[in-house]
C-alpha cells in the first residue's frame, strides 16, 4: 500500500532561506507543500494565492529553511550512554571497538534496536535533522533488524537511508548480506510505488573485518541494486595496516578492485587516505563523509578534507552518533580544521558547504526527489529556526549568519514530507516521556546482558 500522503501545508510569515547553488533569502516569504512535495517558494503574498484550503503554519517571523541532513549515523549506539565496559579502558582505536562497540552490537536484540532507534530519532526532530543516513550493526540479531529500524523511522517520520554493516568478525557476513538484500528488495518495491520516506544501501563494517568473498559479493550486489556502499574507510591507521598486511592493498584500493567505488558509495571517515586513494575516489565520483567530533573523540587524526575537496571528491558531514545535532557538528568542523592547520583563515566556507550543499547532493542520490533545498519539486522537509538576524543578512553575509547564528539557534518547528513533527518546540505524535521510560527499562535489561 502506498504511503499516506499529507494534505497541503503552507509555512508562512518568515524569512525563507532556500539554500542550494542559488541560495535565495526571501523576506516575508512562504513555502507551500502539497502531498509531501514543495509546490511553491517565494513571497508570502504570491504563494498564498496557490494555497487555498491548505493548513497554515505561522513561522512568526522566524527563518524557514531546509531541514538538516546527517550523512553518517548509528542509531544503534543509544544504550552505550552511561554504560561501563566490563574490560579495562581501551588504549587505542581497535580496543575501543573490541571492548565497547563489538560487545554492544553483539548483545542487541530486536526490542533493544527499536528503542535505541526511537530515542535519537526524537532528538533528530528536536534538532531539525530531517534526513539521516544510518549504518546499523547487531551481530546476534541481523535478520529482520533493518525492518525494526524502518518501523522506528516511520513512527518518528524522519527520512532515512538504512543499511546493515556486513562483517565477518563472527563469520556472519553471509547473513548480513542476506539481510541487506531482503531489505533492499522490500524498500525498492515500496519506492517504486511512491513510498520514499525510507531508502536503503549495501553496507560493510570496515574492510579489515570483511573477507574477499563477502566484499566481492556485496560490491556485485550494490551495483545490481544501484544502491552504493556505506562503509567505514581508514578511520584509524590499523584499518590500512591490516588490509595491506593481509591483502597487499590499501583500503580504497581493495574496495576499488572489488568494484565498490562509485557516486553512491559513501567512504566514511577517510582519516588515513593518501594521494593515490583520493585520486581513485575523485575518478570514480565516490563520496567521503567527515565526522570531526568522532575523530577528535577517538583521537584517530585529522581527515584530509581540504585536500579531498580540492581534488574534486564530494565530502559530506556526519556525526557518527556523537550527536544528532548537525548545527553542533558543523561548528566543530569549522574549529577542528582551523586548529589542526594552525591557521584561522581556513575552512570557514568549506565547513558551511559540507552541511549546506554537499549533504544535500549526497542524500538526494538515494531518493526519487531532491532534499536539502527549498525549491519546487523537492521533498517538503523544512525547519523553522528561531533566529532574528542582529546584523544585515543577505547573499554576501549569509555564511556568517548560517554558521554562528542559525546553527546556534533553537529549532522551532520540524516538517518532513509535509508532515509537522514538531511545532513551537512541541513534538507531535510521539510521547517522549513514555518512550524514554520504556527505553530506560530496556537499557537496564540490556546492560545485564552486555
Ligand atoms: Zn561510524
């Protein structure tokens, strides 16, 4: 059955910021969404003429703009909040995986996955994040796991691209491939019928835990489904060292040899990629996704983001589950690269572009219509930001307002697919208190199993 369509929604009485290549700032502006799709953007007086009978959301003079996009997320990580690992503290990146993340994802069951997903999805709505590209792992509960996350995303109303990260670390790579194939078939059938809220990709954990058989098979399937690969790449030096030792190739070279690079493939992190690898990514149109807060937290190094951008690699911005708040992540990106380069003059425009432009381009590859720009024909994914510019805001001054004003402001309202998920700071349709209470019970049980 096709997804239920929303009726017409007029978001009016605000300053519209369209973003996109031709960013327009429209005072006294409005956006009209019909059946989930933007029908008109412009001066309120003109847009209103097309909006007879539409439900009206009064933006109260605030900023109306596209919702934020998170290009790399792990919904499953929620129950690590406050968790004490049983083993001694990790001394390096691989020990972080072995002592926290791998035991965590091995212990997750279906109900854990459901509540782990719902909690950050609520946070997404509150932070104005309307699209997430998620990377899931639950090694003891792989079959059917993506449908549990899909259920949570549909309940929350957040647009999402889902995948399971295949890994052979417990000899369950084949099962992971089957789950991705099952889910891709289901989702591609739904999308053909116009139900485009949830999309799907092929996914790998990281190449150092994936054998050649699983790698080749998943790359072949990604091409067959035309869905791209979502994979952690050279987050730590250990990934490069293990691949070179066992397979005689760098991580990107090995993925390239298996046919896994391409415009829908998301190479996550790329902290330790060299010139040859950046060249291969540029040549194949492969995207990178930068996660600055996570990289700093794990002390894995500084990704060569400026170099990748200069060489023509499309680089997006993700949070790696450190937060659901892209406004916070983009400000971290800005200061991280200035600090690392010991140069206050770099990375201001680049940081803005990661989130404003590149994430929109990347996410739009996985849906039938564009996201991340307010224009006719794009999906109606919109936020109202509680921001009153204290200095003149126009095309020349916008980036300063974006990074230091809008991205530091409170989210007033969040709309996905023309459906109002939060208005005036109040969630619609989700009982946060009840869901959090149930989550705490479930997490306490999970901690005993961890
Ligand atoms: Zn990650």
